C-alpha cells in the first residue's frame, strides 16, 4: 500500500496521511492521529504542498468524501487510532442495550477519555444526535442548574453523573449554535459538558415544560 509520510503542522509528529482520517470540514484535510488536529488552519504553503505532493489515491478519497456523507464518529475514531475496531464493535454491541450515544459509551468503557472525545468532536465540529423519545425531565437536576438558566441557554438537561475526573453533564439542544454560550456559562463551567442535538419535535415539549417551571408553574 502506498504511503505518504507528513509532519503535522500542529504537533510536529510524523504520520502516514494515506491511512489518516479526513476531517469533517467543508474542505476536508487529514487528521493527525497524535493531536487530533486537521490542517485546515495551517498556512496556505503547507496545504498547497500537501495536496501537490500527495498520492492520487488520497486526492480520490477526498473527492469521494466531498460527494458522499462524512464518516461516522466510530469509524473516524478508529481511523485516527484513538480506539480499536474491537472496542468500536464492543461499544456498538453495548449501545443495543444502553440508551446512550456511542461516544459516551466509549468513555464509560475507558476506551476514550472525555477530554479526548470533546477535543475530537469540537475539532471536527461534530455533535452527536440523541433520541429523546419517552424521556422524562429530571426535576432535581433542573433545580440544581436553575430552570431559568436552562431557558436562557435553550437547553434540556439529560443527566448528571460522576467520574473520577469530575461531574459530567449531558444536555440536549435544538441547535449547535447554542453550545458555545453554554460552555461559557458560570453555572455550567463547573461540569464537564457533553452536548447532543435533539429533533425539534422531541425537544419542543420538554423545553416548554422547563419554561413553565421557570415561571413557577407546576
């Protein structure tokens, strides 16, 4: 198999770009398996030299990604070397019984740290989707966060649990545009955050309940 060894513009590690995953940006570039950074933000000279000198198979793969849907999170993590294919299979098997997104299951399995997951999702501008069918609001959690704060940030808290490195807050939003403000919030900054996107038809009724709670309605 053809190889194309390059030095990462961010961490200076050498990796085989042919085996590397392509990022999820509009003009995808390869993701370094060591620092999980693509080179979309590298200077023009680096990007031009990369594509000029790379083998044709890499250009063809990029063209194919541009014309089709992007790789799933699990496949991207495998290709970037963060998890093994066996760990991915185990996580997918668990997902059939545990109602949690794949990334979070991998964290629970200790296959991935929450920091690694957040870094990867943030850098690839990915937000996992969540099915809220049948979900019931946790009133105790809403009281702790503050119903008004949840309304201001247009979020639905899902679950709060503890790991060795702190408390993890799972929450849903209807639009990824709300996530940056939530992360800057003084109330939310005490937690490690895992955001999810919910369908409007599922998110709406739950958010309405929280809005009524913020107004003192039962």
